[in-house]
C-alpha cells in the first residue's frame, strides 16, 4: 500500500462485547479489516493509538469502534472519534451512529438510517432500531459529529448486535453488515 495514500476508515460508535462480535462478523462479510483492539465499553484506546493500528492494517476499508459507555459528556469514545476524523492520514468514508437510551445528549442529524428490519429510512432510529420522528439520532458517542468540519456520511442504526436479536452475529449481523455495505456502495470508488 502506498504510504502517502490516506487510509479508508469506517467508524462505528459502539464497542461493547455484543456489538464487537457483530461488527467483527460484518467486517468479515464485507471483506474489510476490523481493529478489534478498539472494541470495549468504553473504548480502551486513544484516537492516536487507534490511528497507529489503522496505519498497519493490511488493507482497506478499516473499521474501528468508539464507545463512551453512556457518558453524556465528551467521553473517551468521542475524543477518539474526533482524533481519528481529524487525522491527516485518514479518510473517514462514513460513521455508523448507534442509538442509545442515554439522556441529555444533543444527538446528530443522520443522512439516513437502517431500521431493525433492514429497511433504509429517511429518519433516525432508536436503540431497538425502530424509526423515530425526525432525523436526529440520540446516542452517547455521536454529539461531536454534528459540528464536525469535514462531516462524513452518517448512517443511523439501533444497538449493534442486539435489536431484539435481529442483528445477532449468529444470524450473520445483517443490520450492521447492510450499513457497512451502504457506505462502501456510496464511497467504494475511493477504495481503488
């Protein structure tokens, strides 16, 4: 891989053990590379540490996890997310913004969402993957996205690996897989 070329990254704003299993399965489904060490609740690595791992990944797209463990303030996951998004060697193809029940967050306007039944909808979703009433998705690790200078494609999704079993890794993690594929369909020409 050309060392001057920006690495192509997709960020998922979830990382607990259930989400991690489904994300790892979904990344296998799309033929990408997953930085499993970024999984955790909260994210155990800094943005700089995640970037170092992205740079040594064998190929793109590289999928990373950021998680705030329900922190309503700018937590570990959001700080890592911001560092990754602002790094000059990284091109963030998209962010999969995960809904949570965290209260008192600003939320983020999504470009669209994928609900628990795998439908693309023009609204946000809740933690169970049910359609909301507008395009604002509420999650604990998404507030920094709303005012990001270089705003990537943002897809809303319910709680990864859960959604009443509809995104279980043993079922092939179909909802998170569809979200990853949709980013690649829209940004995939940049992988060549």
